[in-house]
């Protein structure tokens, strides 16, 4: 499918709409790992306040010829092409009329596609993924409002090159947003950053479940530990190596480039806090989204600045370095992480079990148990565990 799995950034122009709660107008349950949606994160969307230089965009994908095929099919309202391209499981859950209505609304409210602003490709197991931000617009001469808007096209192809996942929605460009951005939807699909079952010590969108809540760049951060019988270590034992999570692998949550790597910071004695993040990494995933993972055991980092990493790649081992009183994983997502203007981004995990129930996407909170999909297949998937198709007013 893809001519290259490497990232391509075509420009870095700002997108203006402010986040707003949108109105849900349709839900449809789909099988596990087969979600399709056309969504928008605003009610009637506003155009870009600072329109980009369209000469800096590209009219055809440099990552995937299939991206051009999909974008053009929606622009032409060629639903037959999209339907024939789908896997049987996906096709059985989405009616041609639903797809047709989505394409019509997209064209009517956003106008035709003009150019690709940024795009990336990556792999997740057998699936090849594409994510692209495409500028849409409609001139006043053609009945539009003359505004430019940004749309995310994200899809995955199976080994037979059939369309297995599909998401088309409005995207809010980060450079024009002001924190907190509680309703922002990242482009990147963040996987759980380790193996086995973990307990969330801090996490979620509320101060009551997440002590990071007051931090500009860590508002949605997670602190993750391992429990056995409700305890993080055996009774009477308090060394770092006695903690159940100590030495476990820390994995890349998504494909990206290492932009900062720190190693050699000594570990703390449990109960005594060190400074800063200790040993860890920053990963640039593109689209203005950066992950931070900290508190590794010194000497366990496996990557360096400039390395390309893939989802699930081992980065280091869980330790107790930096601003930490006990071994754990600290994980958060932000925009402009090392700038005073940087701010936190919400980060749901994809394909995880939360308290034993499979979720295609979830932001677990304090006290909930989490384990990744690759920890084992689900024993049973009920309707509540399925991913919905969500249509919002554009």
C-alpha cells in the first residue's frame, strides 16, 4: 500500500478552530478493532483565522497512493469505491447510505480537498496505517464561505490491502489553541507503554483522580505501577528491585523520532524524591504531538536522539530516577514540550483492557487496572466493549 512508512511533513501552518463540545447525532456499534467514523470536534466549524500558504501543501500523497484514492473517493462521493475496498467485517457494519451521507456533509460544510498539510505512515502489527491532515475549502464564488478547514483522514489496510479501519473528522490545529484543550483529539494512536497488567496511580481528566491536573504540560499525565494483592511490593521489603514493576520494559507508545534522551541519572532511595524526570525520552510523533516517558533505570536506555522508533519498541526499563519516590512509569503527551508555551494533550490508550473489559480507546483513571491487547485475547466481547461509529454536526 504505502510507498514509504516514513513520516512526511509538508508544512507547519496554523489551524484556527477552538475546541467545543459537539452534538452527537448518530451511534452505531462495530466489531472490536473495526471502527469507522466521520466526526467533527466543533458544532458549525469556523474557518482558519490564519490561512496557510497553499503553495506549501501538496496535492498528492508522498506516503501512500491509497490516501489519494480515499480522499478523491470522498470528494467525488464515490461511495461504491470505498465500499468495495472495505474488508467484509467492516462492510457488513456500515451501510452505503451512511457513507454517502457522511461524504455529502463533508463536501457541503467543508468544501473540496485542496492540499495535504502533513502526513505520516506507520505499521501496527499486520496493519499499515496512514494519517493525513488535508485542507478543505470552498470559494464564495462557488457558494461557500471562503474559509479553509482541516480534516484528518486516517485509515488502515490489512495484508490483502483491504480497508480495515477508517476515520474522517475535523482536526483542530494546535498552534492556534489555548490550554486547557480537554476536548482535543490527537492524531497519534497511543498504545500502552509496557506489557502485563498495571494499575493507574494517577490519570484522567479530573483533579480528583490525577494530581498532575494543575500542570500546564502534564494535565493528562499517567503514573503507572504494578500491584499484587493490592500492594506495589511485598510487605517488609522496600528496595527498588522489590517493587513489582521494577525492571519491566518501557515501550514506545507509537512510531516517531527520539528528540531527547537522558541516561546516567542515579536512582532514588524509595521514599526520597529526586529531581526532574531522571532517565527517559521524548518522542516526536508528528502533528505537533510529543510523548514523554520517564524514571528509567540508569544504563537501560536502548535509543538515542535521532533514532526512529516503532510502536512497541523497547526504550528502557522501569526504575526510580528523577522526581519519583518509587519505581513507576510516568507518561504524558504534550505540544511544544520544552517550550514555556507548551501544553498538555489528552491521550487515550488504544486497544487496551480496562478492569478486564476490552476497549478500543480509553483514558483510565486512578485505581483502574490496564493491560494492552497483546497481553492476551479477550474471552468475550460484549456490546458495551465495541467501538461506536460517531457522527457529529459539522
